[in-house]
C-alpha cells in the first residue's frame, strides 16, 4: 500500500489518486524459481505533485530509487502532465 512520497526526503502522505504520480515498476528479484527464470513483481510507488515535477522513480542497479529529471525532460513536459497519475 502506498502511504507516502517515494522521495525519502519528502514527508507528503498519499491521500488521492488525482494528486501526484504513480509509478508501476517491474521489480526483478535475485532469487531464481524452479524454471530457471527470475521471479518478478509489479510494485507501485507514488511521488507527490512537488516531487513528480522534478523527479522520477526508477529501477537501477538492482534497486528502486528516485532521481532528478533531466532539464530537457522537465522543460518539455507541461506541469499538468508531470503531475498526472500514470497507470
């Protein structure tokens, strides 16, 4: 369950789907199942409006983290779109 912004430095709490942005990430676990394939799950992460306008949630180096959007991404994305919910 989503309870707060995925940005560890942000205290914003999740209340409504219309606020902020939800990221659905396919997370691969290091454990192998009996078929020789990695198991994976889809996990959901939320960034509040303020953080979503400058950050994104990504799967990097085997872990989920937040990173700042590149200047070209923030300049080309209208503020309304950056704050919209993604499913």
